[in-house]
C-alpha cells in the first residue's frame, strides 16, 4: 500500500520558493478525496510527514498544513517540529473560545499560524495578534476585493498570501497591492508524490488506545504492545529522535522513548495513529520473521557475556528486515530513525558485537551450519544456546501472530 500527498510551492515577492502546502490525496488522482477533514489531516501528517523526515522533497523549507477544528483544539500540531511547519487554520473552523485558546497556546509555543481562505468576520479580530499569515483566495473573493483588503490593512503585523494566482496579470496586480506571498497555477500546479505507507496494524492501534485510556498510563503495557509491531516501532523512534534536537544521545529503546514523550504527547501520538487507521498490508511470514529475529537476538545476547543491552539486540533484530517490509533502502530508513552508531553499524555493515549477533542469526536462517559454529565461537556461545534462542523466538513470534490474527 502507498501514501500520497500533493505539494504546491509558495513563493515570495522575488518568486523564490519559501515552502510548500501539503495537500492530502488517497490515490493517483490528484484531487482531494471525499473523506472527513480530521482523518485527512491525521493521515497526511502520519503517512507523509512523520514517517519520512527531511527527505529531498521537503528539506530546508516549511510545510503549510491545513488543520480542521478538532485537530487544533486537541493540539495535534504539537506533534510536529515548530521550525518545519506552518499551521493553517482551515476556513471551516469556528472562531470560538476553544479554538482561540488552542491558537494562543500554539503561538506561545513558537508555531507560525496562518488563516486559510480568510473572509473577514469580526469574531476573528482577537485572533489577529496570534496570526503570522493571512491567506486570501483571489477566485473566491475576487482580485479587487482581496487587493483592497491588503491595501486597507497594511498596518497589521502579518504577511498576506495570495491564493489561486492563475495568470501573470493576477500576480502583477496582487504584487502591486502589497501581497507578500503567492500560490497558484500561474507558478505551479500541485505535484503528486507517492511513497510506501508506514502504519500500525488495526489491532495494535486498538490495544494502544485501550492502554492510553487508563489512568495513569501504564508505560510497561504500551512498551509491550509497541515492541510487537515493527512499523509502529519505526514511527515511534523516528518521531522521538527526529523532532527533539536537544537530545545528546539518540534514543534507542522503546521504554526510554515513551518516558521521554510523557503521557500527554504519547496520547497525541497514539491518537494520530488511530485516526489515520491505515493498516499496512505486510506479508505475514515476513512480519513474523522480523519478530522472530528480534527475540532471537535478544536471547542470544542474554546467553552471552557481551556488554550489549537486550533492548538494543531486540531492536537490531526487529529492524534487520525493515527494508523488505517498507520497500525502502535500509540506509535511508536508518537516517530517519537516528539510532545509536553501534546499532546502525550492525544493521548496515554487520560490524561490532551486535553485528556478529546478526551474522549468527543470518547464518541460522540460511541453515549455514559451518558459519553458525564460526559465529558461535566468536561470541562464546554453544550450539545448544543458539537452538534454545531460536525455539523461544519462534514460540514468542507465533504467540504474537495469534494475538494479531487479523494480519493478511
């Protein structure tokens, strides 16, 4: 399965690209689908932002993202890095007290706020001090009315963005009126991007929703659920490591990631995954094998005298098939995850003690018994310990598969 997003560039007065508006799509047709706005926003953020990081399509520029009422009131934008996004208040939002408090909070947190498809209403007056950009639709308002609004409100400490700039004449007229930013078919039509989807299974999502509903949140239960789902594990670690630049050392365990997030952001993260509810159609055998390898690595390290945490071993085993599961280069995926150097070296180059453990698991999977014995000698393990690790791993993976019986 794939995720889709259309992006349309936004230009300054010198016609330089300063960012892109991300527009949700659910297929090859480059048009907004007939789905709920909250679902669309959550799926866009999860599938096309949180899971991909700073790839070439987004690097160095801000993403303008539409947020409907419910997402704003529930402070969903807090899941995104403030220096990478512009929060657009959708034109369907009602300027009530709940929305005002949410926008004020996001403003105080350092987010850039934009009013999308704005038409004047006195109820928006109190919002203006917390808004950085006002977007005016030239087709809806008419170019004369839009330009008059800008000329009459130059005293406001905001930037005005002209939407639906269709012709050179539209651009010149709005430029002369004092618009600061521009977007429309005259410059560029939305470009459709397609990529493999990263999402949690529906059952795992339900289990997580149940877990975060308890007071207080039981982090141990949530850690158990997350560690049994490879795609959700990927999303969690990628999100925590990528959006928190103050980390001195990358976070490489689920428990550490959950504690770092805290209850509030953890609930928002899981809520985002639940609303997106786009289950990835992974082959059952490949999914089970990734779990099996994770548990086997954990058990091998537990039997050995190696100075490696069992959590790191589990993580390395689980992500060792990530490229096959997500149809992406392992090197690119690990850039997004930002794991500790020894885990990356083990996964990419089979280097270090952890790399040797993965070599042993690789050899066992291929029934290369000569290589298995060679790796055993290097790790100080017996053939019996390897066999026990394998049998325990198979039993555990089968148990996970029974719990997640809905997988295809």
